């Protein structure tokens, strides 16, 4: 807080509001499958776009998207950024966030891309390591909770 | 909806000075002062106002749900027709458009569009912004307003060869222009050397590529054609409005089968095309005089001038770095310094409208561009997903 | 020629009301509601040009709820705007867009889902933080204070509230729903309609192109008063009378031409004051007169005691009104703490399948 003028008051308050977000069946199925080590998308129509993360509807055609399609585990970086500042609720920097198109998906899903400390030592080099077109693959955590944080991306060196 | 649109115009504008904190006023007092100022600018009293549109984005920063309902008395609005527009960062222009619809529909004569933000009332601003993402899919994915802009910058740079030096020039020139803006939060002389050592936030964005968090208020009064004629007022006529929404998921805006690609600001182009068609603008670079783009990051000024048709795709970086849209140019972009120099989120779009309209009303002070005839204001909200564009003209469109 | 504002009625070509199913994702409720409204309007998604939403970020638990709901509402590469006041305010804005020549087909959609949130703590955050938040002067306390004054001034017994409330629960086919637990005098739980998570949508068209017209939207009027109860320009029933008068004067009809009054009945005092504001009951006599004639409003849509969605209640009544052809209905909604805002819309029903 900057300097407070004399004769004024600052009233502090901490707010806590609890929410219980309903997932619906589509999101729940996606998250449960993450827990099983699979990434699923939904497709609208026979030749429709495959949405990852899945939606119950195609945003473009406004038709239901109900067919399940498994995607990945390989994928291609559409774009990535290396975060070097500390944000509340985020990991300690530096870390990499990337939009990755998983094989078989029509859209890209954002998540962390793991690089080694060595790779992150020089940011210009690191940017090139995760340049658009870079192949990555999904890596699941050993202990999964059915949340989107159950997986992240690693470079696909093989 | 191309062709001439129902006539209404902006007859008054006002802004507070922007800074990080305003501990000397609470929210309702902050917006009240600007209500007084905009009425004075239009030569009106509150009794002349028939309806109010309130511009307020997420209330999480000020910590008061439906804060507009508290502020209504302070702006003399009690008992009047009143509604609040909330479209994230696009709120300001979306609210101005709603005010225009109030007047252009024939339902109201003089409409006050006003709002304020106290973005720094919480120290947890970036956390607040993270709450706008999908709770299941993206809240824990590392996305926030800065990283999503960084991804856009990465894509634009790789597609077109836009450089850090281009972005540096955008910041340097914005800060320099803002020296003539009495409302600006940030202004001054930046040197490339200062920028080179400034902290990196998320590649390729450094500190000066990112707008500040600002507190302040803005307002305009929009009047119907009959009220403008009756009261013989000067007006910045609204000649075009456009708006476009896209998916919250930026990952949808990638790949071969995407309609729009996240490397470009295609949604802004579509919204501008709608507004241009109404306003009869076929060659923006020659027909526009002043453009106030809501560019919260340097990269957005680059992709913004391209989307608005002021230069070819990929030419934005070099053009801005050369000063092609700087003071004295045929088209001046963000003569106010723009959002890089003040970002009171709820009203940042309204600030763009104020700065653009003030140019046409010849009330822009040291920022005034001589004989400005036509201006554009834009706003953007969400994951660069909501676009709102308004074209204004010194003259009403001829029949 | 420059476009002139369109006057006269605007066609209502579609509507929907969807109850949220258990566990349904908010975005999927919005999609289901929008899809149903477009289907009922026989309108292709591609022919929709505008969407106006009304929602509360705070109740949705989404910082900018339209970010997530604009696409399921059908907003892909279309004009989307959002208001926070009520579904009827969104309808008013949508109608002004049509009148200003900026829309041919607009979907108005509103919802609220407090079952995901904690409405009372959120209401508390809506209090101004310096004077009223520490006291916690939220609804229903704020309404109760006004109501006590009303009972006192008119020498009425509070048991009249119970009597009218019981009649309302009975009319809604749920006589056991009445709960006599006292919340704050004189208000009991049973004086409030039960909450329902639902969404409603209405499709307005400036040029229906031969599509069946369900009703014509004639006009709406809305007013919002001071936040502080003691500084209000007028009591809420007078504010409502002003809003109704605005709507009627824009519609160029008189109140005598209204056949149905779908007033806000989310709480007993709302409908009592509405009856007095609309001249359906004498001042100070609303309670007794509504008890004596429970059907005085001649409603054309369901009672809130069958389930009430705070933000979208008025829009729901436009979407689901079942008035006879040719009948004119006035739909009213109170918003904010202790009726800070009042809005009324006037629609005229057309014959089933009437063509434009």
C-alpha cells in the first residue's frame, strides 16, 4: 500500500468464499480418465473438430459433441512461454507453459512443459527448445487425483 | 448491418487522473468526481440525464459485489433507469455501445456512461485474474493474463519476425506520448538500455511490455440526434459499432482448422470490419485520424494496428518502431500513451472512447491532433476473446 | 437516409426455460437453454447475430462468467454483451439494439446457480464495507425493516403475511413447502419462494421472416434507487410505479389494457407492494386484498413458489408465459437489496403460429 493520507483509514478484510463447481458428465469423464492415464476429447459429428479439453457442444457449429476420442500421448507445441516472475498460486519460476496440440486433437490444451534446470539456465536457448513445432509427450504423475494437474508435458526425445 | 446507423453522439467526456492507489477516496467518491466532471464538460446537470449505463468489470479487485449499486447515489443516479455492463476488459467500449443503443433506439435523449476501478484495492490482483479461467480445465494450468499475452507474443514474433526491439520502441514511444496526457498513470523518457535490464516476466515480455494496475474513473455522455439538435451541442458522432466474441480457450485458436489464429488479432479485425462497414470506412489508414487501441501489452499495439487495417499483417512492429503512427503522423495511434500508461480495467475501454471523442470535440489539450475528423476506440476482454469497437466522426453521416 | 430508430413491437420468436439437472456443468445448462430457444424459434445458429447475457460473476464463482458462458450461449464470432442486473435488463438492452438497427436476431439468456455458491456470504460482500458490512445489513434483514415499518404504519398484523404465504404455497401445489421458521421479524422462511437453479432464454427478432411469432415485445421500463435505504428517492412501490409508467408510455398503452400481471412474487412483500403500485390494491391494503382475492394478478406464468431463479425470473416468465392470444402481460422483477431496482416489460401474445 502506498502512503495513506492523514485522516483516512484503510479497512483490511480477508475474504473466503466457498464454491462447489458441478462438472457435468463430460468434464467428469475427462477428469476420471486423466486419473486412469488417458486424455480424451469430444468430437461433434463424424468429421467434426475434436475438442481437448472436451466440451459437450461444438462452439462453431453449435451441435452436440458427444463422441469420445482418445488423443495423445504425443503432441506438438503450438506456442510456449517461460515464466520468470512469481505469481500467487503458480509454481516458483522459472517454469514453462505451453499450448500443445495432442495427436488426434483439433485444439491445443495448455499445461506445463517440464525442462531441466540446465535447459532453463539460458532463456534464449530454452525458448528454442520449446519452439512451435517441438514434439512433446504427456507425462502422468504417479499419484493422480482426477485433476488437470495429473499430467504435464515433457520433451519427446525418442 | 452495413450502411448508415441511427444517429447519436458523444457530447461530453471526463477522466480522473490514474495512479496505483487512491486512498483519499472510496469507490463511490471516485466515480462521483468524474460524474461531476463529465456533466460539466457537456454543460449539463444530472437532471438532464435520462439513463445511466455503468461500466464495471470484475468486482473482485474492489471487494464489493455489485459495487455499482452502491455508487448509484453518488453519481446522482438514484431513481433513474440504470444498468451495468460487465464484459471483462471489453466493458468500457461495450458499455459505451450500450449507451449508444439507449440513445439510438429513440428511448432516451441523454445517457451517462460511467464507471471506475480500484484495481489495487487488493494485493492479490493476479490471483483474482486467475479466477476467470475454467475451474476444471485451466485454473491450475499456469495461464494468467500475462502468460496468455506472452503466448500471443511468441506466436506473432515467430510468424512475422517481430522483435524485442520493436516492442521496446512501442513502450518507449507510448511513455513519451503520455507525457502530454494529464491523466496518465505512467509517462516519461525510457531508454532502450533501461528496458534491456528490466525484469523478464514471461518470455518475451518484460516489465515495460505490460500495463500498470491503475485506479481511476471515466465517463461519457451520449445524446440522441434530436437532443443534440435541440440543444445545439458539439458531438463526436458514433458512426460504427462492432463486437465479436471467441472461445475462452486460446488453444482452440491454433492449428490448421482454426478460423482465427492466435498469432494474429483476428477477432479485433472482424469487429473493426463491422464498425468500418457501418461508418463507410474502406481505407482505414487514409480515413482515420486517431486510433485509441486497448493494448494492455506492447505486442497488442503491434497486432492491433495490423488488425485495424492500418498496415499489413507483420508490418506492425517495424511501422510502430519507425514512428509511423506517432505524434504528427497521418494516423496517430494512442496519442494518450494508451493502456500501457494507464489500465483502470473496468473503464480502460471507456478511456479509449474518451480520448478518441475528445480529439473530435477538439478538447484533447496537449494531445490534440489538428483537424481530427475520424477516430476509433477499441477494447478487449477475457482471453483476448471479447472485442468491442466504436468509430466516431466529427460530422454525422450525410443522408 | 440514415437509419431511424424502429418503433413499435419487436417479435418474440422463441423462448426456453431449463431447470439445471443434478451435477450439470453451468456451461452445459447454458448450452441446453440456448439450443432449446433457437430450436423453438426455428432459427439456425448462423442466423443469430447478437447475444445479451445477464448473470452474476460472484454467484457463478467465475471472475468474468461470460468468458466461459459466451460460447455455450452460441456466441462464437458473434456480438456478445452482458449485464449484471437481471434477465429483463438484458432483454431491454437487446430490444434497444434491435430498435437501433443493430440486430436482426438476438438471444437473451440469463441464469443463476446459487446452489454452487453461498448466497448469504456473497450478499454480505455486496454491502458497502465501511458502515453496513460490519453490521451485516443484508436481505432479508433490510426488507424486514421496511416491512415492519409498513405493518406498523398500516396497523396490520404480521399473521397476514403467513396467511398469504400459505395460500401461495397451496396454489403452487406444495402446501407442505411453507416453513414457519422465523428468519427475522416479521419474515419467516415460508414468506420466500424456494430457490431453483435454472436458465431462461428469449429470442427477439427485428425481421422474423415468416417465423411464427409467439408474442410481441412492446416496451420495458426500469429504475434503480439509492443503495442506502434511508436515502432512497421513493419507496420501492413508487419506484415500481415509475418503471411501469415508463414501460406503458413507451408502449403507448394504459394500465387498463394489461390483462396479466406477472409480478415478482419471490417474497410476499414484493407482491403486496407490487399490487399497491399497480393499483390492484389500495395503499396499505395489499395484504388483505390479496388474501381476499388470491388471483388478483391474473398471472400468465407460473408462480415463484414452484421455483424461483433470482436473476432470470422475469425472463423466464416472458419465455414461458401462456396467456391467451391477444392478451397483454406485464412482467415485473425487483432486483437488489430490498427492491433497490424495479423493472417491468410489456408483451402482447399473438395467435399460435401467427406469421409475420
